[in-house]
C-alpha cells in the first residue's frame, strides 16, 4: 500500500495513510463486517454503524477522516445523508449493489468523492486515502488563500490615514482638463506674474491660477509644452517667421488674430492647435523687430 509523507502537511501525519480513521455505515451486518475486515487489512482505524440516524451524532462527537456509506438505508437514504453531511466538509464514499449512472452523477454533484459497486474489492479500499489527502491539501490551500487575502487587506488598510477615504491606485481615474482660451490666458497671466516662462515653476503657477479642477500634473504638462513650442519657433529661420506673420495678417475672424493683437493661445483638450504656433511666431517676430529698431 502506498505511503505518503509530505513535510508540508504535518496535520496528515508521517505514517499516513496508516491509522486513517474510517466510519463505515451499512444496515446489512454481513456486508458491514466484510467491509470492516478489508479496511483493517489496509491498516485503517475502523468504526462501524448500522443506523444512519446515529451517523451525524457520531461525526459531531468523534473525528473521522472519511465515511463509507451504503446508499439505500432504511432510516436515511445515502443522498439525504450526504446533504446533511455537507457542512462537515468530510470525504464521503457511497456504495450499493447496483450501478446507476444517473444516481452516481447526482451523488457526485452533492459532494460524494466516489461511488463503489458491491462487492467492494480490497484494491479499491487501498486507494481511498487519496480522497482524504486531496481534501486536506485543498483545505490547506484554501486556508492559505484566505489568510493571504486578509493580510493583503490589512496591508492596504495600513496605508490609509484616519479620516481619509483613499482609493486604490488602480481605481483612480485621471482628471482630463480642456485648455480653453480663457484657461490658457489665466496660465499666461500667472507665468508673466512669476517673471516669465524661464522663472515660472509648476507649483507656483498652479497657486497663482487657483483653478479648482486643475492639477499639478496638468500645469506641468502645459508648461513643458509651452516652453518646447517657444524653443521650436525660435529655432526657425526669420523667413519662416515672416511667412507666418504674413499669413496671420491676411487672415480674418476665427481663432487667428491680427499682428497688433496681444499673444493669445487656444489649446483644446491638450491637443494643441496651429494657433499656438502662430502666436509664438508672432511673439518672436515682434521681438526681432524691436531688436532691429534698436
């Protein structure tokens, strides 16, 4: 007979399945005696009962590793007994003189781990320890899973400050900001107040703008793009700037303004339009003209 010794399952025992506790139930005394004899030959501890009504009491008062029960009992049929035993979470094997596939499937669906047809052979009983071993392994894994989940929840709770409802980072949604012309004008005013684009920093710009739905990340992204656009426009040849200025002076209405208007930017939904480049070009062109006049 196979022996099992798993260091990770001390509750099973080093000599398992020797000494495995079996409760055998059958109203046929001769059949029960033969079953008891074979189980003992397998070196199992055997307790017998001919009365199905006492089985639940015996299970509550004593500890068993597995139950083998006749299906057709006069007091309580095996299937009903199986239902009553479900909360006890113990492997149950049903047996009978005939084999009914439909009945077997019903027994399995109710939690039976096996269905044996009489006469039961000792070779079949030698392998019933596998059901006990599998049940204990699954129970241990389930317990470890529950403990791991509790530990994870406790660790997450440790990060929460009292009085604050903090969401998990995966559930937080990024706030989307639409940079309207009005919002950008507020941005420009803040930048100018802080001494220009080279001196302005994100935190200060955010404080000066004082817009409720605006985040530091929104301002940082907009400031970075604004600086990058300034550098890009300033690196273009003067001829390209003049061409842009000529284009602006010939345009009328809409978002494009005349050369004599102040710098105005309109950047919808962080997808910056050509208006930004035209305004930056105009700003650079005015600066170039001022230098020539000097």
